[in-house]
């Protein structure tokens, strides 16, 4: 909707960060970006255009539909996506008819494309460490450059929805906080 309305959402977020930094003592090494669905797509775009502003990004049910993407620096990236997502299909492709009726039809890039893109940008090992617990398969890419990192959490048959304990045995916010090392530790 921002594109069709001529709204510079990227400029807005960059200006908002600058405004907050001018008013408060913000550690630039701790500015993280997370987005769900279209917000995830915006997170990817901001990382493509302004990676230097962020300590990392997390994308839930979003696609790397922005091109060309040329991040200025490697960046920690968490991708969370369900294989049953019909709005932003896990394997890529057109959005479902219900969403297309509301917002128009578009073609989505696959999770595999986003994973390979960020694995290359972050210069991580090709093969991830993989573990499956319940509905979640977590692929963690090792030996990434410059403190970056890449983790992909795949939710078996997960729909286009924020991960909740009651539905997929995972909490989206907890996944993000854990990935960035921001949650409580055993010492707390």
C-alpha cells in the first residue's frame, strides 16, 4: 500500500530512527528490526538499503521480494516461516486469491532464495546445523562473517500467522529475543 500511495516507508523508518537517536541515548549496536508479513518484507528492504543501521533483522512470514538487494554490511538474520502459508508461500509464488482480492496479486520469492541470499551475504557455511523439535525445524548456519548469523525456523504446515505457543509450540517474540541474545539468561 505504501508503494501505490507514493509513501516513502523506508525514508520514514530511517528518519524515525534518527529522531529517536537525537532525543535519547540509543546504543546503535542494539537497534533491531522485526517484521511480520508485509512488515517482514519492509524489514528485508531496510536491510538491503540500510544494513548499517541495524544490529540484526527478524522476518516472520515475509518474502525477500526487493531487488536489487545490496546490503552495505553482513547482518544477523532470523527467518521464521510456515510451510502451509498460502498468503506468502514458503516455496514462493503468487499470493492466495483471498489476499489478492484485498491487495492485488504479487509473486513472492521463496524462503530458500532468502536463505541462500543471506547465507552468501553473511558468508556462512553452506550446510546448516539442523534440529527438529515438534513442528519446528531450525537450521542454524555456522561460521558467518563479522558477527553476523543466519537462522531459519520452519514451522511444519504453519499458516500465515504469528507463531504462538497454543498453535505451533513456539512464541514468535521468544524466537526473536533468543536469536538476538536479548532474552533472560539462566543467570537472571
